[in-house]
């Protein structure tokens, strides 16, 4: 290996894609056990590597030199081999500073809590201090290694303005994890999460639901990679290329999720979007029917609406960790907050707004099988659709027009 990443578990790393998009070298992912790490570093058979969990501190004894920023933080995520001597750097600092500043989050004069006790938490503390935070505290369950406990934070630091999560809580595949209860911080202004898979963690969604500014970790991942490439090659990638890569990665990975009334055209528009993008198209109602081995009206008749909704949540949960899909949901899918949050993990929600007069009741829709029922559902659900959606799409015309409007918005 000449260039690459070492860590304990790397199946979902985006680093190879990022480096190879911004450079002309091959970037390899190498998983090492703690027992294998010393031999790998002693042999020094690489030009430059990145280091991730859990080895950002473990590599330090093998280095011949370490820059001041990495020394201050006590964690290294970039190692360069120069003539057989290893030099360590911390590019997470530049990545996290970019994440915070690019998203308009101000730390100056603020109290900042940092969730976690590992190497990234030490980086976050250094960044917060460099950006002018008034107070910074690292949190851990035990309260050891210079940290305070979560209980102490709830009791004594309810006035915190910014929280930075550096734990793996909420990382794929454990999407429901969240390290701290944000409701315990009534003066919270902003939340930052270093996790980038999913694009929006439970932590980020909880902040946004409270009207709090929130930023996920994709910006940090790309910015720290750009800084690492500069150490690897001596030349920093073009900033326009870095920004373009962020947009490309978001577009490629973010799901297009269609919500709206039964009969609003979600399936037709979804199929058109799949054709335009080459993405897999998924209809959640079809998955429910497959799961139950019966059509939806029969599910309602034999098992009841509650059983149907439970199956719907199970299906949506099975899709929440996947990326790059076009998903058409059932008319009532976003009635449950749990479903909305699952769809938002990796999805951008588009409300296909078709006028009530253009929607026809049919027998295969148990809750809108006649005009009276359809009208009642429309009036009941319309405000839920508009509140849940990232974007409203007028679908009073053709499916092609609606699909084109979604593609234009999605590509910005």
C-alpha cells in the first residue's frame, strides 16, 4: 500500500472515494487488529496514510515527529513517510473548523459541550478553543480522562450553547443512537455531529426539530481529506473541486423520497425519476404487500390499520440506512413521527401536491375509497405533508414536469 486508511472497521468508509476523486493515486482501506498495528507501522511500507478509530493515539509512539497541533490535541490521523521516518499530523482540526464555520455556527464567547472522550473529542476541544469558545467540556459516561459525566452536564451546564458529538452514536447501522438528551439544554443554539453515515443522525434531526442549527459530518470528512492530501502530495486540491465533490457526494447518496396523498402520482413520478437518475425505485406499499403476502385492503380488513402502520414502519426502517434510492411512500407514511425521522436519515422529502379535484378515490385505498373519505384525508393530512417536506412540488401537470422540477431542486 502506498496511500490509504488504517482502522479497525472500514466497510462503510467514504475515504477511498474522496481521495481518488481529488487525486490520481490509488487509496486503499486496510483493517488492522490492535495486534497487527505495531508490525504495520514498524515496516513503514507506505508513503502516507490516514488513521481512524481506534488508532489515532496508538500510532503516536511509532512516529519520529509530530506537528504542534497534533501534539497539542494528542491524536494523529495523518502519517507521512519521508525517507523512512514517520511524521504525524491532525487534519481533523481543519476539517472540524470547516464544518463549523461553513454552516455558520459561532462558538466565540459560548459554552461548548463535546460528547465523547476519544481522539476526535480532543480535536473538537482544540477547535472550540481556537474559535473562541468561552468554556469547553468533554463528556464521558465515566467522567475519567479529564471529562465530566453526562449527569454533571445536565445538572450544571444546562446553559450550553453548542454541543459537538464525537461519539459513534447514531452511526450506521445503529441509526437510533443518540449520546445526549438535547431537551436538557434549553439554551442550545447549535449542534454539530462528526458522523457522516447516515447524512443526518438522530442527534441532528432532534436538533432541527427544536429549531436549532445543526450540521452533519460530511463537510468535515471532505475538508480533512483535502488537508491530508496536501500533506500526502505537497499540493492542496482546488477548492472548487472540493466544493463540487461535496455536492456530488450528497446528491449521489441522498435518497429522493416522495410523499403525498394516495393518487397524487408518487409511483409514476418515482419511476420517471428512476429512469432519469439510474437509481433503484422502491414503493413502500409494494414492500408491505410482499411482507404480508396480501394486498393492502386485505391487510386492513384482516389485521387492522394499526398492524398495517406497524408493518409500514418496519419497511421504512429497513430502508433508512440505504442511500441513492428513489422511494415512493404510502399516503399515510409520514403520519408517524418515527417514519418521518427514518426517511430523513438519508433522504430529501418531496411533497407531490396534486389538487384534490384531480385525485380519484379507488377501492384499493382503504382510507380514501370514496370522495367523502378522500376529502377528509386530504384536509387532515395536507398540513402534515407540508410540514414534513423539504420541498413542495406542484403536480397538477405531467409526471415529466414534476420529475424535472425535483431533479432541478435536488441538483442545487
